[in-house]
C-alpha cells in the first residue's frame, strides 16, 4: 500500500463555523468548500481536516445523523506556552488547562463552535527526555 495523503473527516452541524475556527486560530487554509462540506489543510502537517454537515445525503444512511464525538484533533507544536498565550489573547476559551502527563506529553485543549476538541501538544514533559 502506498498512502498519498491523510485526512480526518468530522460530521458537524455547521462545517463553515468549524472551518472558520481552524482558519482564524490555527492557520489552516480552506482548499475546497461547498454547501455542507469544507476541506482544510496546512502545508506543514501532511494531513487534512474535512467537515461534513450532519444529515448530508451523500453520507451513508447509518452515518448521516452522527456528530463527531470522542475525537481529538491534535496538533503538535514547538511553543506550547506561546500558543496558549496567543489563543487566550484571541479570546479562545481553554477547555482543558495545560497538563503534563507522566509519559512526557504536555497538552491543553479548546473546542471549536461545533464542540470538536482541538488539542495542542508537545513532548517536552519530564519523561520525554
């Protein structure tokens, strides 16, 4: 198998709101958008985020009414404290404070307008060395 790209697709009520959130606060670009659909990327991640409107007829019937739940869009960053301060200045609500896990992960979380969790993370905690 040869994989040429990676994307996560999330079903939400308002794809445009989630798209605008990723663009404004996380530097993503909207590559393709239509009614009920938005595909975003960043050239430095190698991955895309796709938002699909809940109830979209093109989705299989057993998926149409599902919402993205239990999903974390994790972004590994170089300056976690700097990103935390920037998001606070931009008025983004921090929904999980900066935590340090025993395995070396440091992270904090925010939620987009549809409730999708975006987690910023680095691996600079005590166990990371």
